[in-house]
C-alpha cells in the first residue's frame, strides 16, 4: 500500500533535488518511515493487549470468579481497563516510534552519503539526546568530507606548481629557449627539492594525524636545541636580532630531538620571514608545573584577528606567506604527539607569539 501510494510522487522524507523514482535503487530503503512506525505500534499494542487479558484471567482465577460453565470469568470492566491501557501505551509508543523512525530514516540517508541530513529533536528526553548526538555526528561527517575534498584540491595545486616549473624548464632546454648550463639545471634541481620537501611534509603530516608517527625519544636539553636551531638559521636573520633567553636550570625532557628541532626551526623561520630589518625575534624557555614552556616572539606585522584561528589549518597561507602552508600544521601535530600543546597570540602591528608546552617528565 505504501509503495502504491508513492509510486508517482516522492514520499515526504525523500531528499529534495533527487529524482523519483530513484535511478539508483540503493537509495530505496527496505522500510519506509510510516511502515516502521505502524509495525512497532501494532506489535507493542498486541503484546500489551495479550498481557492485559492474561492479567485479568489470572486475577479471576485467584479470586475464584467463574461463569455458569465454570470457566474463568473476565469482568467487562477488566477488559475495558485493559483496552484503555493498551490504547494509552500505544499512544506513548507512537510518541517514541515516530522519532525513532526519523532516526532510522536519517541513518539510512547518512549511510548513502548524504551528510547534510539532520533530524528534528523531539520525543522523550533519551531520544532527544540521541537526536542531538546524531546531528552532531552528521555535522562532523559533513565537515570532514568537505575538508577532504579541499585537501585533495590543495594537494593537487601544491604538487602541480613545482611540476609545471620543472616541465617548463626542461622543455625550454630541449627547445633551445634556455641554455644547457649549470644555472638552468640548478633552477630545476631547486624545484625538485621543493617538490621533495612538500612530499615529505605530506608524509609526516599523514603519519602524525593517523597516529603512526614513530618518535625516537631521548633525554634532551631544550636550551642546547634552541641554540642549535638559531645557529642553523643565522643566514636567514638578515638585519633581524635573534635573542635567546633560556633558564639555566631547565630539566632534561624525553622528546624526539629531531622532531622538536623541526618544530623550533619552523617557528623561528616563520618569525624571521615576517620580521622586518631592525626587528627582534626572541626565543624564551622556562620550566613551570612540571612542563617546559618555549615561546617564539617576533616584532613583525602580526596576524589579523580573523586569520589567527586558521594558522594551524592545513594549506592555510596568509596574503604575505610563502611555502606550502603545512609547516604550522606539522608543528602542531608533532607537539601533540609528544603530549604537549601549541598556541598562538598576536595583535596586528605588534608581532606574534607562538607558545609550545612540553611535559618535562
């Protein structure tokens, strides 16, 4: 009956914009919402009615109520009360079955890939809680699917840029547009290094986010690690003063020194890149409450308030940023993998402070 009623027009719950009858039969669910509700209500009502009749019969036996043929006598009042209870409980079950049917319907739609599905939170408190949790789950799935699509597009874009340069240079050499000398080959090699660095960043990010990143932890002196990073990036500090303020009594911490060095190098490189000549970049480290706090501060232009929450997002780059947009994302994942935290604070025109915290034990 349900299928005959909706043969020519879609049911009320059918997604807007999809054809009816559906081209893909996988979208046709075995049970519609109305059929599900009816079956639940009829099943519960039947069970309750049989239970009421059985209870009335038992009471009759206990109190010795028999008819003329010595059969147990069920008073009409007991039957009426039983029917009333059945009707009352059936209404209550319908109040439960309707929201439950909505959840089942919405779950099928999400299973078919429609992450925009939401349900109305009604019914008993427990079902409203389930409805709220379902909507939260669907929203997160929709957000993750959107991020996945954007991620694939961003990866394709970032990989295409160096590949296009390499291809153009090599074709130019073959066509005689560029000379076949060391300078041209050096430019091609530089692009291949950029491509290799991007691929390595993607691999590190994938391992960190999947929890498969292997950390080779060992007792490490953070002050020495900071000095090593500053020394390695001294060539980038053109006209920028780099200051180190590390407490003398910093305890050793169990970290992967290569990974934490990668984090510090990324933070210092970003600070130097965005600090004009004559500015100052400071690296401060101290111990507090069993944790090591490292702060990288610069006197650059700062970050706009609307951009600050996005700086740790994958492939996010400001208007003046260069690179792949993965550095801070990788830094955050590496710090989190060590059980630490990383945050940023900034005021436009007053510089930026990146703070990372690592457990001392």
